[in-house]
C-alpha cells in the first residue's frame, strides 16, 4: 500500500511549460506559469503548485500576462488584474509548504461571490470550493464568528476569506480553530503574529481584494475540459442582481391566461437576506438551495441532482448545524462530542438530547429566513418543504412552466417571493 501521508507531503515535479499561448483566431492570450521559492518542510524549494486536486496529479498555475480578447462585442478581462493567479512570495506571508490546487481555488471561488458584496466587512469560509458559511458583520471578527458558527463542523480545515483587513480580534478567533488558509487584503499589526502560531496555516495577502467589487462586470474565458481531451469554451457568467432594485416581480400566467402574482412583497430585511444569499450563491455548486437570516447563511445545500432533495438536505443541515452551535456555546464542543462525553460520564445523561430538542424548538434557525435557489422550482414540493420550517421568503430565477403553481404555493404559505430572471448554475 502506498504511503498516503508521504504523498500529501510530496512536492511534485510538473512537466507543464513556463508559458502557454492560446489563439482565438488572430487574437492571442499568453499565460505565464507561477512558481515560488518557499521553505517547504525545512527545504527551500522553487516550485509552483504542490499537486492538483489529489496527490499524484501534476498541476500548474498560470497568470494572464499578455493579450486582449474581444469576441462578439464582449471584452474579456485584461492582463494586470491578477488576484490568486499573480501571488508572489511576498504575498504568501506564511506558507509552511507549497499550495495545492484546492487551496487557491477555494480563495478564487469565494472571490467570485465577494465581487458582488457591498463594502461592509464580510467573511466566507470555503471547503472544497463551496462556502460552509458566509456573513456580513460589523467588523472582520464579527463576520468571521457568524460565518464560522453557521457550520462549525465543515469549517474545520477550511479557508477563511475576508474583504477587509484582518484585525487582532479576528486573528484571535481564527487561532482557536484549524484552518488551512486565510486570505485578506492585509493584516493589522499583531494579527499576523497571532496567526503565525499555527505553523502550517497558509496566510495570503491579496492586495486587490479591497477592490474586489471592481471585478463585478468583468468576464473571463471559462474552459471546461472533456475526458476525450476536447474543450468547451464559454463566457464566465455575470450576476445581474447587484441590488434589491434588480429583483423582478414574481408573476406568471396560468394555462388559461390568468396572471398569478405573489400576494406578499418581501420586507426590507428579507430583501437584504435574499440579496446577500443570491451573491453567496455565485460560489455554490449546483443544484443548490441555501438559507439566509440576518445576512448570515443558516445552511447551504450544494451539488445535488434534484431541487426538492437539495432543499431537504439544506433543511436537515440547518437543524444539525444549529445543534452543533448550541452544543459549542454550552459545552465547547460539537454535538457528536457531547454524545461521546455523555457516554463517558463526563456530562449528565440527556445532555445531547436536550441540545437536539432545543435545535428542534428553534426549527434549525430557519424561522424568518430567506431561501435561495440557483434555478427555478419545477414542482411545488420544494416550496412545501421549505415553508414547513418557517422560512419567510424565496428568491429564485423563475422561468418554469410551473411558475404559476409555484407562486400559488408560496401564497398558500404566506411567503414572499421574487425572481432574478437568470440562473446561477456553477458546475
């Protein structure tokens, strides 16, 4: 059997060229491979990515350095706008070892959502290119604590990304957890010293991150590779929902031509939650449904094959994550650890049951939340599942032949609904 632990420690050679040129007819884009001289497990090694998605996969990171591409009236992002792809040694404030592909794509996936956030402090914790939690806050520390509390279990080993300078309070909170990566536009005095106590924590400075909103209108060329060596090339998507003013009314015609409209318009608080949730949705793998309350994610369901199923998974997660948070706040550990301590006689009998019953009473924190769906609901079963746990509002693209029935279902439950007029698939 191979030594799997050694595979994770190994910095692989790669045989990819230093430069790649891609021609689009008579237009060319030139990319340069990124390498860094880093102290990796005691040895100074000049290399790019450690490996790809898994140990044993050679991989390389390339930065767009030359060329301007315009196709069909669309001008794609130009050189000089690098974020993750232009990281230098000086940006890697602590790296312990060379990054793997997922370390950097976690950051990139968060940035795809954060470019639509407003200027308030925000934090996203990423795991396998999906957010486990995201929140606005009054400070970096407040945003991180809310994002972390949304899913304390999945945040273990995650990547925390901030749109503002990380202060000492945020660094202190993060130092209590196990994270793989922290990324921010900068770090205030004292914050770095706190974070560096975790010697294997990768601490990244991305200078342009404080201007991430400038990237909202920019498209890039998105390549999808096929198993036969072929390529699908597409424009990257752009999110048209930049404020609540961009919401569309939830209305549709029945087969006999009658117009059905949502009976209750969302409140200002629900609009804020729907807007934040739709922006977070840009970083979530499809099919997906997520829930937001007070501009903090409650639960995120991602990567499922049917819409009602992913809604049900997100609801299940909401109850479980609420129990974990309650357990942590009371006992300093997650719910499964309360079970173990109870069996060992370290906690009173019934401690875990009490926590779970409290989470049930709170309905997983879903009461008054807003649901976000990256595509339309094909049937009303998804609406019924969501409404049964106290969710107050839904934002979804619309466009289904069943829209009239979906709106009627929301009206039956007294839920507000709005349309986005666009899908947010991410595969």
